[in-house]
C-alpha cells in the first residue's frame, strides 16, 4: 500500500510513515522506553432526512495522530488533529507519562507481527460515490417507505465512509489498512389513523445495499403491526429477531466477556472459564478476520493480529476478549480486541464480529404458541454484572400453530442473559449483521411476558 491516501488528498503514505519514524526516535530521545503512534484519516458523507425531505447533506474529512509514550512504567497519551503538530504531541505524551504514577501491570506494546489479508473490506465503488449518489440512496429509502400505502418516513439517514489507518511503535511494529462502508436506516409511521411505527437498517463494506428495500421493509412491518391485540401475563417461548437479540446481547453478554470488566469484577462471568453457561448447541465466535465483516481487519488498533476467538464453544465459556494491556495483566495472549473510538483516544477492549452459531431451522413453523419480537426498547438499562434485563418488545406478533397470526400492541419481557443462553432451543435461517453482531432469529424456550 503506497501513494496518496485519497486521490484528491495531498498527504502521501510515505510522508506519514517517515514522519512517524522520526517522531518515535524523538520519543526515545525524550526518555520514553516505549512509544506508539497511530495515524488515521477518514472521509465521510452523511445524509439525514425527516419525513420525506432531505434535511442535511454533509461531506467531511478528519485526520489526526494519537501518541502513547511510556516512561518509568507510566503511560502517557496525547492526540492532535493538526498534521504539523506531531512533534509537540509526542512531547506532550512523554511529559504526561513523566508526571503519572507507574503502572506495574503494564507490560509493553505489541511486537512486530505478520498479518494475514482479510478480504472484502474495501470497495472502489464506495470511494467513487458522489454526493448526488449518496443523496439518491437516501431518497430511495424514502420512496421505499412511500410505496406502502398510508406509510410515511419519520426520519432516517445514509452514511458513507472511506478510512485509512497506520500504526507504528518502538518494537518495530508497522501496520496499515484501509476500509469502506455504507449504511442506511429508516424509521416510519402511519400517515393517518392508528399510530404504528417500525424501523429497518442495513450496513455493508460494499456498495451492495438495496436502499429501497430498507424503506419498504420498515413500512411493511409498521403496516403489519397495526390493530394489535393485548396479551396477558404468562410464560411462553419467545423468538427474537436479529435486531432484538443483538440489542440484548450487546448490553449483557458482550460486556460480560470483556477482560477489563472481568479483572475489575464487573461481570457475572468472573472465574467461569470452562463452565457450561449455555445450551450445548450454542457457540459464539468473535472473528476479526471475517471477510467483509463490518469490524474486520488484519489487525486491531494496537497492531495485534486479529483472530477467530471462541468465546462460547458448545455451551462452554472458552475465552474472554483481551487487548494487550488486559492480556498482560492475566499473563495471556491478546485476542486482538484492542480498539479505539478515534485517533484521539487510547485503545480499550471491544468485540469485532460477534457470530452466533446454533443449528438453524424454521423456528416459527416449529413453534406451537409463542411471541416473535422484532425490536426492543430499554436494553441499555440491563445490569451488566447480573445479566438481568427488562425490555419493551416492539413490532411483536403472536405465533399460533407454527404461523404468525396477530400483531401484539406491546409486551414487557424480563429475563437474565445467562438463563436465556441455557434456554435457547432454536434458531432461524435469517442471519443478519447488526453492527458487529451476526445472528439469526433466536428462540428461547420460556420467558416471562407481560402484555400492555
């Protein structure tokens, strides 16, 4: 990878690399025993609409450096968005480390490594998209909504991103990557009469999203959700659509397998490695090497090679997720899960592509009576330590004799993620990527359901 980062951009990869090499040498002259510098640049397009009107259409480019320096076992950090300010940023990071207390648990930054290529992460067609093309994607969603009678969009948006990332450290580590992504979302409601709402979303590394379908699917779901019945309080099977199941997982299980939370005893899975915590047919893989994965890459944001980590294998808790710091504390190898929100933040543990594996079948047809839930509200209020949660199910439907029969106005569902994992007894064939969680619909054999 060489040359200009973006065709119209004057910054060259060679110039950035040369500048970082000089800055790393400067950090050592200033007293740093270890140093790490990242550079990232991103070009983005954001289109937002309200009702059927394009409200904003923005294009922007952001770039900057992040520096970590180690002095006497203490780690200092500094960032800048000024391309000419790298030298001062290094000085700030070193000065910060000199006034901080040493961290005896810090080991070192990752060593030089070999990286395997991960495919499907870059699409020239996304790079070449004009602002007008991006606006057209948003208007396609609006058209999709309006193709369903009595349905109108309330809000939504389209986003496009092209990114480049480089990292170097004093252990001779050097890595670089580039990526593209587009996404779209649409919220809809009824134009008149009974109020019914719904949502749909799509994201991809390639220019292959049907944006009209996003709008149409959301509108169709809102229409089907009208004239909902009420249900009483009872226990029954619940099938979670990928949207609702991923929302619950992201706010319960995902933080529970974060090694930082484990080490700080903020997880219900402390000391549970090797324990059976789920149905024996369930496996969950965190795979940063997944071709085309939204969170995929050859390496994480510390330069550690990514991998496929079995978090749960046949129901047994096999591994936590680690960055280099938490791995050093536990004396294990990093799983390649050190990620940054931006160049201006230090890395921390995060999941990459969280893949849910369970034998798939026609779970709706196999369900005599139950509830199907598309989305949930309130998953963010879950207790990350106990795994308890209480959510409102939206766009829910009654299942009778293997068929979806009637919409349900609203249901409250209370549960515990660790009990849920043990009670999974079915999975659909409708696998979707929702952010970084890739899952089919999941059936739980029994849950407490309370109607509106």
